[in-house]
């Protein structure tokens, strides 16, 4: 479904990713972990062509999207739903407008059908009937759910989640994780989650990729990663700092 080959990216004098390669199969749920600032969001943005690499290839269903024009990219992006790190809702719009607006702009559907589709996805994220609320009236967890409803309204084949549980309490985090699994199973989507929440990683990751020092430092099943004896992997999983290093 997704294949990244030898992807390299830098911003000015800041090298972020170097020679990163991996594959994600159809229907898999893969969690990408790694320290803050290691390039997880940058990597996700390459998968939908929001960023272009310095070198390397990004294949989506065997199609190389590197160097594609905007028109073609739009076509490929329709395969994706993305839940951004900040949920990114428009405060001036109602929930229904937030969830439906891109969809409405792109598909010439009667408004009754769009209303129905919006109601359907709000139902799927356990927020039925909140169409007329404003984002400012919602809790953090509810905003994430609305962001997710918007991500799946196109019935995408792949959903990308950037830090879906960051900033939420453990109970709400668990409920969001359950929702991600529900969406995966009901819509049979390929799921890619970026997080540094180890509990989410455990719950969601059939396979885990750990980014470190600009590369995929470790890759394996959840069991393999959680039982790894590598000191860098262990320190990350257990959240222990190295006394010889400085952290900012
Ligand atoms: N558009 C950009 N222009 C310049 N530098 C950028 C840009 N986007 C990201 N970076 C840099 O790339 C590096 C990786 O950033 P990224 O946002 O991918 O980190 P992250 O792993 O998602 O971190 P976090 O866990 O805090 O979200 C950082 O050093 C960041 O400053
Ligand atoms: Mg990030």
C-alpha cells in the first residue's frame, strides 16, 4: 500500500531524515514512534505529498508520488484521511460545516446526501447529533473525534494519525484508540499512527517503526519492540533520560 525508499530530507542545514525505507501492507496498522523533533510529522507529510523529499521515492499503491503535479497529487490524496496533530478545526464553522466542507466543495452531491454523510461519520465517532455545535464548545477529546469524522468522510483507504492522543487524559486516550481500531475494522483502512504515547503504541501497533538519528532505528512487531534489549529502544519505551545527554 505504502512504500518509502531511501527517503532523505533536510531543511536548510538541518538534516531530518536520511535514507529512510519501509513498507506498509494493505490493512496493516503501523505505529511510528520516536523522540520529539525526530521527524515523525515530516515523514507523514511526505506520504501525502505535502512535502517533497530531497531524494528517494514514495510509492502509494505502486505509484511514485514524488515530483507529481498538484492535480495528480489531489487524486492520490483522496485515498487518504489525515488527522492532524492539532485537529485543525475552523472555530467559526459549526461541526457539520467542519466535517463536510471539503467534501461539499469537491463532490457535487445534493445537500441532503452530504447531511446524511456527515451524520453517518459523527455517529461512527460516537458524537451523533452535534452538527450545530461550534468547536469552542467541545472538549479536546471531542475535537479529536470531529477531526477524525472529517478524515473519514471520503471513505479513504489509508488513514494517517499524527499524535491522536497527545494532551488527552488516559481514559479519553483509550477511547480514541478504540475508535481508531473501530475505523480500521469497519472501513478496512490501512492505519498509520505517529505517537510517543507508549500505551497507544501497545494498543494500536501490529508493527512498530522507531525513528532515531534520522533513520528507522528499530522495526518489528509490538512484542519484538517492547521486549527489545537495545538500550536506545528501552530508554524510549520506559521514558528514561540518559544522564550523559542534554534535552531541550
Ligand atoms: N516546514 C518546515 N521547515 C523547516 N523545518 C521544519 C519544517 N517542518 C519540520 N521542520 C523541522 O524538522 C524536524 C522534525 O520535525 P517534526 O515536526 O517532524 O518532528 P516530530 O517528530 O513530529 O516532533 P513532535 O513529536 O514534537 O511532533 C524539526 O527539527 C523541525 O524543526
Ligand atoms: Mg509531530
